C-alpha cells in the first residue's frame, strides 16, 4: 500500500476528464493536478517548447512526492513522453498507448479514425502506435484545432461548436471508419456533440478511461494502491482560476478549490 498521491497534468481543463475517471475507478487515491492554463493550447507549440513546459510541471509535481504521473495530454504524450521518462525516475504514463489498444479491440473493420491537436496529428504518434500493433489497420487522422479553445471557453453545447464539429468529422465518416479515437483529453467533454454527428455505429474511444484503467493495473502490480481513506486532492493552474473552477464543477460534479502557481 502507498498513500502518496498521483500527479496529473494537462495544458488546461482537459485532464479533468482523467481526474473524473480516477475518482470513479480509484476512489482512495489522492490527486495533485496541474493545468497549464497560462500556456494553453499546446497543440500549436513546438516540440521543444512542449517538452520544456512538461519538465517544469513534472518538477513541480515531484515536490508533492507523487508515486506516479499521468500525462493527461495527448500532445505531450505524442511529443515528449520519451524525454520525460528518460529525465525522471517516477513512473510516467501517457494516454496514447491505452487508447490505441482499446480502439483496436473495439474496431471490427479495423478502419480507425483519430482526431487531435495539430501537434498530435502532425507527430503521427497514433498512426505509428496503431500500425505497431496491427499493420493492416486503415488509419485516418484529422486535426481539430478549434475544439480545445471551444472547451476552454465553455462553448460546449453551442450551435457553433456543433457546426465546427460537423466540418471536422464529415471526412472521417466518409472513410467508413467504425472507431474514432478522441485523441485529446479535452475532446470527451464534447462527446455528446461528436456522437450526434458520427452516429451510433462508430465507437468513440475516450483515452481518459483507457489511461486510468492502465494506471490501476500498474498500481496493483507494483503494490502502490492506497487502501486507506483518501485525502483531499489539490488542484493548481498557471493562470487565473475562475474559469477552471467553473468547468471543474461541471465535469467533476463537485466544488473544488484551485490555487494559482506560476512556474
């Protein structure tokens, strides 16, 4: 048993989808969350900048003696996960591999779509990972750069968001995919809108669920689960807290406090 907290970080509020799954699947675990709201979105940043930001955040989380860190950001997972794993001894879990494994399991025709930020899609990380498990898979990718700012600004059920989503998703639907990976932890927040557009025949893969299930297996295997009553989780952001707190209350269905911390 290990009472130390789990560290989670994202470019903004998207990682709260991972926090929500932790609260459900690992209810005894304490979380230290950092949302880099001052520098969101990461999707239009360079690899060097994203890696630098990520290392700064990991160093901050390590001050809380975290036992494991979840990179709740697909852009960081696709561009900087290897650099982080080489730089720090704490176990670091990304969101790409768990989502890919689940997508391959769910897909019947092995025609898989991936949506993500410009940086994630440009990296080809999802396509490479899918092909490494299943060479014959047909993979079609699409960058959806407006989704993150729409979520961050709480335009979740807006008609403009639905219109943008339709424009982004129509080319993937036309490719006859039967499974779609939501390759950004912000995107599950738009799941209802996305589902209306793609229809019930296309499986939506929420990487936040997949990464938490993977994390649970790691903690069980390494004897790191906390079996005692959970301590209060802590939330930090790099810019003003108001919008983050309002979104957190919607997605976590509870009130939280967030502290501003400038890296």
